[in-house]
């Protein structure tokens, strides 16, 4: 794998950027030789979080890094925005709750699709969601 592919970033400012983020995650999970099911889980989580970053966070970026832990290899994604933040994080992580017109599956659904999930949000300062899936 080329060294320049081990880390990087993409903007999340438009619908086209959401498509680009899904495509990048597909390429990275294929390079890591994730199973088709694991690829789909990571791409789905990335799609949901990219959309959240664009819609709720008013745009931001997706950063990626290939990670290792002993013999395990994985993909870690960070979704960052400087939007309004999440006022009630516990509520936002509840199935079915939505701050908009969606189904309320973005954060809790994404959390179920990955091995590691971390969200940090400060009202008025933005949100950062980090997810990791191991091979």
C-alpha cells in the first residue's frame, strides 16, 4: 500500500463529498482485505457520519488513518466539524431520537457497525466522532 494512503483527509462540504468519502472508505477497506460484510459495515458508518457532518455540523472533514495493534490492522476514521455541537450527547446516542427529519439511526447505528466509537462534542464548538474497525 502506498505510504501516502496510510493517512489523509477529505472535505465534507457537499453531497458529492459524501459520495467521495464512501468511495475512499471502500478503497481503504479493500486494501486492508476486509471481508465484504466488514467493508459494508464501515462504508455504511462512514456514510451516516459524513452526512451528519454535512447536515448537522454544517460541513467539516473526514480524516483516516490505517492503524495497527499488535497483529491486528484496522481503519480509523475521524469526522470533524465546527458546527453547533450536540447539546445532549446521551439523547443523541439513543435509538430513534433525531434532531432533524431523519430516522435517528446515524450515531447509534454507526456505533453498532464498528468496534470502537468515540464522540466528543461541545455546544457551539463542534463535534468529533472517531470510529475504528479491525480486520
